[in-house]
C-alpha cells in the first residue's frame, strides 16, 4: 500500500493525535504537525490559529521532495531530517518511515537537542501506528471490506467526455 492509498482509521488517528500532543508538550514547541508526502495535513497540535497550515503542509512536502533531489545528486538515498533556523522560529522536519513528514516549529523556549531527542522517540511510535494502519487496511482489503476508490472505474475518455 503506497502512501497515497493511506486509509485513516479513528483509533489510529486518535493515537497519532495523542502522540503529537505529547510531542508538542515535551518539546515546548509552538506547533507540531504531520503531513503526508503529497502535502496533505494529517494532524496537528499547538498554536495553529495564526498559521496557514494548508500552505505550510504543502511547502513542507515540497521541501522534502526538493531535498530528496539534492540527496540523490549526492549519492544519498534521502535526507530524513531537515532543520531551518530563523531569527525567532526554527523548523525541524523529519521523514517518518518513508511515509509521512513530522514538523516541529519551536522558538527559544526550546532547543534543537531537546526537539531531536523527543522527535526520535515520537518517530518510533508513529512508525508503529502507521504499520498498524497498513496492516489493518491490507487485512480489510483481503477480506473485501475495503473497496477500490469509487473513481477507479473512470477512464481518461470518461473525463474528456465530461468536459466537452
């Protein structure tokens, strides 16, 4: 199952949310959020009211994609951790299990060392949760409970006819 086929279940979403809330508190961050590799926001914790999370999620995914290109040029598979330091705010970006992107925005109330330590622990928990999601989705698919996308039967010709 690819990351674009991600099916979110209520129980696992609750676990993800709890993990982000815990990370937010333990790092004394301003905001923590989880994004899929396509730039879609999955969940967030913290002071999101003044942040355009949709744009930030999309730009973060683009940042990971661009950095992946740099990594390949240098003979690396991928850079799994990115850090941007600003005058007031810092951004720590981590690729979790090659599936999702964990972003922690923090200021001088915290430190990079603390963020890296806590992110490492949270990453391990998030990998377990996403493995559970994948296993559950594959189980349901094999049992016929998880049908294909309702758009799977639509062809390019059908789309062209619709817009003529």
